[in-house]
C-alpha cells in the first residue's frame, strides 16, 4: 500500500480534474509537475494587470452542458466570443469565412449572391482529383479565398508549401452564409475571469502539489508512493522512446509589453500572407475587455519540433499513428498506471475534451 491513493503526474487540466474528483471521493492524491507552475498549457500569468495566456491563446468553448456546468464551479466565465480577423497585406477580413468576408472580397450582399460567386470561383479552377492541399482548398472555396486567407497561413503552420502538402490535411473549409463572426458553433463559450490558473488552483484546493519535480528523473522514489499513477506526460518519454520519438509541431511565442492602451483592437489577428513570419498576434487584454493603460501582445511562430522542445500539436499522420499504437500497447500492459491527457494519449484535445476524458477516467479508476 502506498502513502497516497493516486500519484498524478502533471498539474495540467487533466491532472487537476482527476485530482478534484479523487478528493471528492475521499481519496488522497499527490500531484507533481516538472514545470514551476500549475495549469499546464492553460497557464495564465499576470502582466501589467492583464492575464497573459503563456502557451497560446485559450478560448473555452463547448456544447457539452455537463462540462460547462463543471468548469463553472471553479470560475466565473465572461461573455467573450472568438471573432478573429485576418490581416492579408494590410487588408482586414472577418473569420470564419462568412458574409462579411464575402462582402469585403467581392462586394456581394445577399447569401444567394455569395453562393453564386463561390460556385463561379470553384468552376474557374475545377480540379476533379486534388493531388495536394492547394488543389483541395481551391476546389472547396475557389482561388480568391484560398490565396488571400488560406495559403500563406497554412504554409507557415506546416512549414511547407501548399503544393507539397497532402490534400487530406484540409477536409473541409467551413463557409457560413450569415453575417456571424463567431468562430465557434458551440452553445457555450467564454474566458474565466481572472485567468485559467486561478480556475485550476481552485480545482487543486486541498491537494498536495509539488512543482519542479520530474517524475521520470525520480521514478523509483515516486513509484512506491501511490497505489495508482495517473500519468499525463509524453507516453513515448515514459517508455524511454523505445520505439522512437512521436513527432509534434511546435510553436515559439514572442511576448512584449507595449506602452499603449489598444494595439490591434481584437484579441486574435491572423496574418495570412506567407511573408509575415508569424501566424497570429494575440492581444491578451481583449479576452477580458481590459482597460489597463498598457497592453501585452504575443506573436506566434510555428516551429519544427525537436526533442526537448515544447510539444504542442501531435502529428496524427500514418507514421505517427502507427508508432503511437505501439506505445498504447505497452501502456495497456502497465499495471497500475493510467495514461491520460493530450500527451499521454498523443491526441489533440480541446479543453472541454480534456475535461470530459478526465471525468471518464475518474469514473473508471476511482
Ligand atoms: C497552442 C494551443 C492553443 C490551444 N487553444 C485552445 C483553445 O482555444 N480552446 C481549447 O479548448 N483548447 C485549446 N488548446 C488545448 C488545451 O491546451 C488542452 O486541452 C489542455 O492543455 C490539455 O491539458 P493536459 O492536462 O492534457 O496537458 P498539459 O496542459 O500539457 O499538462 C500536462 C502536464 O504534465 C507535466 N509533465 C509532463 N511530463 C512530466 C513529468 N515527467 N514529470 C512531471 N510533470 C510532467 C507538464 O509539465 C504539464 O504541465 C490549445 C492547445 C494548444 C497547443
């Protein structure tokens, strides 16, 4: 018998939800994280009175009422609605592609005119069997939307030209024939007032947390401490990369404080031309309708991932999916260890998916 019922590796959202549920069921937990802070990738830190999303902009959105009620126990959410704009060579377009975008592109006013224009555009470049991402995207939305709003952004995201990327990366390019700039279709959306870190802090209330602790470096010390381990780190690292490394796309963030009240007038501005090296500029105060005298902006640069870099997006292509299956096989045989979260399951999870998965994991294992 260990000293704790659960050792939770990772104080991110998955680990925090699991710890909260275990605590409610009267179980004891120890949470360790190798970072110097809790909340994993949803960590927000205060700068100039503004909550800065340190690992990329995070907007909470879900259609799952259970998950929405769950997070609302730990934070009050504001009415933030994600409505990014795209900047293409100084021209501003609304996203996702909607009537505002089409009006700006072609001067069309009614949905019928917009549909006709898109069909005309698609016909002008019809490709029966798209061989690459460029042909695929053009066959979905036509050349104007593609060249101004899709091409450069996608090429920067993947670090490759669109003609070298496989067509399956873009299955759909949703177009909306209303003047609605809300990026998400979900029923519930918002930003926790005061930041995500405060929300996770409340989830972890009463739970013992040790920071700056790498479980894998102190494995023998930690393994005996608990009956069950919930591991939310990288699954390949846990097994010493014995089958090789799973690949990711990474990001680099450049954050600066500006001595002005309002830099770009919106929380999220996408830069869709290839020549601008970053994909997005985030102005954090707009997530909370801030009126502080200064502002904080972050430029996002997509990066090739090398071992040791922050892993952001799993590459769910054929090669990596096969490799993950091998690790999954080992994970299933690992007696008292449960693998969870975006790194433990090598899957892109939105925050609501993470909570849903952690609640299911808690139901199964507590
Ligand atoms: C750039 C970006 C933007 C995103 N934006 C959104 C958004 O707008 N909306 C949305 O819903 N979702 C968004 N997400 C998804 C969201 O970040 C995830 O759903 C969430 O962070 C997953 O939580 P997690 O606990 O699984 O992982 P993590 O937050 O990564 O937590 C895992 C923790 O485990 C720790 N750890 C790993 N290995 C060890 C070890 N050996 N020892 C000790 N500790 C260890 C890590 O330090 C980390 O803190 C975004 C993701 C990215 C990459």
